[in-house]
């Protein structure tokens, strides 16, 4: 687990996710030496898949600990890695929204 984020303020979830997805998309052309995201997008797929599994497990453990700040921190890690996975799989946020919308009817 990394160091927990201090002084977290509420934000607009949709706007934040959209900005993060764009940043991840833009990292496709970044230097592999300078960008962790670029490495996740270009190296062996299993490395990214293992990170998603690791972050999901850490989130589950945080929930079991009933630690609000830890849950938020690990959820952020998992969401980031999921967004990288979506970028790698060429799944847009709009496409994902369509999938979720179709399930609500």
C-alpha cells in the first residue's frame, strides 16, 4: 500500500474520470522511461492484469478493515488501473457508459 493522500477534497467524479482517461490516452506516446502509464500500455499485458488483480485485492482488504481513507485510496488505485486497461482494450468511457445504461433498463 502506498502513502495515503492528505487533504482530499470532493470533486466532480465524471469530470475527473474524463480528464484522467484523456491523460492516460495521451500517455500512449510518452517515453517509457518517464511514464508508468506508458509502460502499462505497452509492456506485456499480464503486468497490467496483475496490477488490476492486486489493486482489487487491496481494496477488498481495506473494506474488511473498515478504514474509510484506505478504501478511498485503494479505490483510486483500482480505478486508475481499470482506466489503463480500458485504454489498452480500446474501450471508451462513452462505450462503457452505454454498457451500464443498457443494464439499467
